[in-house]
């Protein structure tokens, strides 16, 4: 081991260690900061920053390259855009005409690019490489493209003594989270008995004795945006059911009252009709027949003349004598008797006592 060591070897070792510690005097340095992962909505545009600085010791040709990193390390990366020898080269890819430098002359230290009309399939990791011999530096940024949430649908269910508010968005990239708050009514704060599930979008309110009236707002949110819906809660489930029961009872009572009034009206009509039917009518009694009087000679002659014109038989009846009902009957008072009819034929003679 002693033979291998010499003063010249020691000097070379010290020089090599000093060069490794200090590094080359010239070096490219990318100064762009910000998050390494960026989430954007589908259809949006985005800028991917790549600002760099050159050193006076960098004497080589400036070379800028933008590539899409292949997640399979065994496969080659996809070069999208380059700047070499003062020219921009746009390579055929899914980003054709959508991927470009924001500065016409990137040599001024800005290799930032703009990407237009992002698609879900554009989700990937992109690398900016700036090289100027002997310096070189790279920066990687991951872009996640998501779908914004659609305006959610809000509705309420009432079960037993609970009120359950629902919120659901049909469109939106996961993960979707839901948050509820009360924006009007009451104290404009969430009820103490409420329990929210941010994953399912439900809000359960169990204590219906509280004042729950008001407008509730649900916000559906993911990594790239949010959408809202509002729901007006008029009354808690308990009060609503009580109102229905009270309304039904009042309606039944009102119907019963109307039925009783109808029956009473019909009874009154029937009673009035019966009274009119039983009321005696004013019937005039016929006047008593006049008492028979002795016929005069003129009447007999006129009768004979009439009989001469119209032959026939005439029967005379004596009228029933009037009885004085105001005086009591006595045993010695003769009772009225009927007389037999007399027949008178043509040529007969009647003797009348005058």
C-alpha cells in the first residue's frame, strides 16, 4: 500500500475533489415555482411555467424541449415542442395546434407554454428541459383534467320525526364533496340536531322541535369547481303531519255539520208539507131548501099549461120542516114526519087549501 502512494497522486486527488465540490462555473437554472400538480377543468386553458436563467459560463447552444412523460418507464417519452438553433419545432401529437410557447423568442429566459382546450385524456406529467452546455435543468408539472360538477338537485324527505335533505350532482369528476348551510330563516345557522354526510350529500335533522324554516344551500365541489342548489324548507315533518291531521279533522267536522243542516232542512220541508196537507179547507154549506108553500091558482094553471106543452109526470115532495134546536124537545111535541111523494098525471086534479 505504501508503494502506491506518491506526492503526485495526492495532488491529483485534491484537484479532483475541489472540482467536484465547486462544479462547473456555468449552469442553467429554472426559477419557476408553484405547485408541481395542477388541476384544471375540462375545456379550460392553462399556462405551464418554465422560466430559467443562464450563466455567463454557459457557452453551448440553447436547447429547450417540452415532452410528455410516459408513465411506463420502459417506453420513450413523447416530445411535443422544441426550440433548437433559433427555430421552433412542433412535433405531431395529440396536442398539435394546442401546445405553444407564450414568447416568440424563448432565449430571453421564458420557455412557458400554453395548452388550449384541455381534455380528460390530456391528464399527464409534462417536463420542461433547458440545456445550454455545460448547464442543464429540468422541471416536471403534473396536469390533472377533471369535469366540473353539474348544478346538483336538492330535495327533502320526511320520515317519522326526521327531515332528510338530499343533494346530488349527476355530472362531475370524483371526488365530489357536498356541504350544507342555511342562508335564510331562523338564526341562519344550521340546527344543532343536524348531521351532514359530505360524501352522500345528505343532511339529517332529527330534532323537529326546533325552528327549521328557512332556505338551505348545498354546494357540490370537486378539485376544479363547484355548483350550488337551494331548497326552501317550509315546516318540519312533525308540524306538517299535525297540520294534515288537524285539517282532516276540521274537514270531517265541517262535512258533518253540512250533513246535519241538510237533514234539518229536509225535516222542516216535510213538516211544512204535512201541515199544509192536514189544514181543513173552507167548504161552504149549501143553503137549506125553502119551505114548501101552498101553490097558487096561477102556478097551477101555469103548470097545467106547461104540462100541456110537455107531457110527463111530476112528483112533488114536501120539504122537511125545520126543527128549532135551541129549544129542548118535549114528550108531547110531535116529531116531524116524512110525507110520501105525490104523483101528478096529466088530467089529475089537485086541491090546495089557501
